[in-house]
C-alpha cells in the first residue's frame, strides 16, 4: 500500500466507510514504529485500539471462582418466547370465545323478542280483554261482599235471639217452680211430675 | 446447555465483556463484578440460550444494560461531591511524552463521549464487530451506527489535532 492509498483509507475510516478488514489493515500498518509524521495523529489512535483490545480481567482467579458459583446455582425456569406466545394466544382465544358466546346468545334473545313484537297487538288485546274480565268479576265480587254485610247484620240479630233464649230458660225455671208449687198444693195428683 | 458447553461457548467472552464494562464504568473492579453478574444471569437461563440467534450478542446486551443500570444508580453519588466542587480536570491539553501517554489521553477523550458513541466505538474499533451486529445490540439501524461511529472518530481526531497531542516531546 502506498502513501496515497493509506491516506484514502484513513479518509474513509473517519467517514465510517471502511470495512472491518480494511480497519484491521490500518491497525496492522500503524503498529510498526516508523510512521510518516503527517500520519502520526492517526497512528496514535490505531495503536490505542490495538492495545485496548489486549486488556484482560486482572483477577487470575476470576474464572475459577465463577465456575464454583455457577455450579451451585439452580436452574431458574423462565418462560421462553414460545411459551409466552402460547400463553397469550390461549388468553386471546378464551376472550374471543367469550365475546362470541355473548353476542350469539344476545342475538338469540333479540330474535325471540322480535317474534313477540309481531304478536304484540294480539297480546295487547288479549291482555286488555283479560283485564276487562277481571274488572267485571271484581264488581260482581264487590256486590257479593255487600250481601255479606247484610249477613253480618243477620248475625247481630241472632245475638239478640240468644238473649231471648236466656229469657226462655228463665221462664222454664219459673214453670218448674210452678210445677213444684202445684205438687205441694195437690200432693195426690200423680199425673203431675 | 450444560457447564461444559457454557465453558466453551460463553465464558471465553469474559475479556470482551470486561473491556466493554470497563469502558462504560471506568472502574476495573466494578467491571469485573458486572461480568460475573452477566455470566450468572446467562447461566440461570441456560435452558433457553439455544433459542437465541447469538449468545454473544445477548451477553454484550446484558453487559451494557447492567452497566447502564449501575451508571443510573450512581448519577448523584455523595462521595463524588468533593470532586464536583473542584475544577474538572481538563483532559488532553498537556503535551504527551510517549505513545503510552498518548493512549492515556485518547482514553480520556473517549470518556467524554456520550455512552452510545463509547459503546459503538468499543464494539467496532476495539472488538471488530460489523455494523449489522452492532445495530442488533444497540437496537439502532446500521446507518445510525455508522454515523455515530464516524462522529466519535472525528471528535477524537479533532481534539488530538487541536492540542497537537501527536507531536511527541523528544528528550
């Protein structure tokens, strides 16, 4: 690679237009000590990249300790994307089923009530007739109830008759008294009690 | 995935993950703790790892997310109030003595970049991922990755040239 080609490549690099392969070439190129002075500013950056890529975890026991920790760690079962999808899909299906059922049943109810609407006038008239009949019979009933009132009056009269009965019983006592009186006056008369 | 497979496929990522965590957290011990946490998380999901297209990408995403959580948690740390009161150190203004010094200055410049640029630069320029892989990890489109990377590279070049950091003082 000549100097002009290198400069072109560096220009592309700052525009983000170089491929990873070209960038590796630049890194390799500038890792050499001798760099033309007008390219020194870029050399520093590529050398920085080169060194930074070599940095490692300083703790030499890191991996050993990590493996010990991992050995003790139980498996935590997380829902995979597939399971999550199935879960959501089943929820959605249940929801749709419920919505479907709701509308189906509701439409059924609508259809039934529409049949009723066709017969609404007939039903209205039947209801009206039934109410009229009830009203007439109610009036008859009221008349009957008035007769019952008269019956009540009759009952009151019979109570007076009861008093009369008591009077008769008293009179009977008088008649018995009279019979004994007659017996005392005429003791030979056996025809009398 | 059993421990043997885990050792072959996942654990060799440890240094890559460590470098990313250290780039973001700027603390070697915290970075190492994060890597351990990432491996434990992946190990707990070992029965599901085969379902992922790339376990490596999953490991990188997990590392980045744990680092972002950590950074969020210490956004206003009490112990750093003293540092905030004193003047922030001006990075990369003194002249550099050698290549090692220059590398340190470049590291400081990268620290000042936004997290997204830092991560993209780490994954591309240091770890050598292609744009497609980075786009998947960052959940960005490939062009956005390229634009961010280009800005990061130019920013570093601009600061280096402005401060003439590439002209070593020779004794």
